[in-house]
C-alpha cells in the first residue's frame, strides 16, 4: 500500500510526508467520504490541524475533493483521475443518508457543467445532493 500511496502523492507533486501518507491511506482503505473528525479518530493521537492542512493540500492538488454535507459539515473523498490542481471534475451527485448521516459519491449519475450552463451565465461548480436512505440502513 505504501508504494501506491507514495506514487499517488508524487504524481501530484506532493512530498510524501508520514501524515500525508497516513491520511491518503485512510481515504484509499475506507473507500468512502470521511470527515475531518472521522480521519482524526482513525489516526488518533494525530494533530487535528495537521490533518486539516493535509486535506487542504489534497483538495488544492486534485487528490481529494471536499463535499459540503446537508448538515453543514464537510467530508472528503478521493478525486477521479481527471481532477487536476485546483480544478475538480467531479460530475456526480452526493447521496446523504437521513438515517446514518453518511455522504457518499454516486457515480451512477453524471452531469456536465457545459451542458447545464444557461446563456450568459458562467458556472464554476455544480453541487447536487440527494437525500434518502442508503442500502445499509434500508436493510436493517
């Protein structure tokens, strides 16, 4: 896993520090959106500010994207391979489970900023949130 993590960081011109490697490894292993608090709990007793700065570095360099949750928080997910520095091409909605409160990327639906732009408007980002109950919670 370490070689994959190091390669992902180096491909985005990010120095592979121990904290960056740990945070990226958690995003890769969990394969879900994680909040700062969730990552902090996974990496306890790591410093919250260092984790936050690491996540901001990942967002700035196209490794992760931030997702504003419907509850007012922020979670982080790995970017697709098409994301580049400071330009995220995440073109999928995010699903918010009203039971467990998790936010997940939904790649079954895609949209395009270009095809959604009315005349004379410049659209920089589209955020689509879907609310409902996730398969895990429905099965309980």
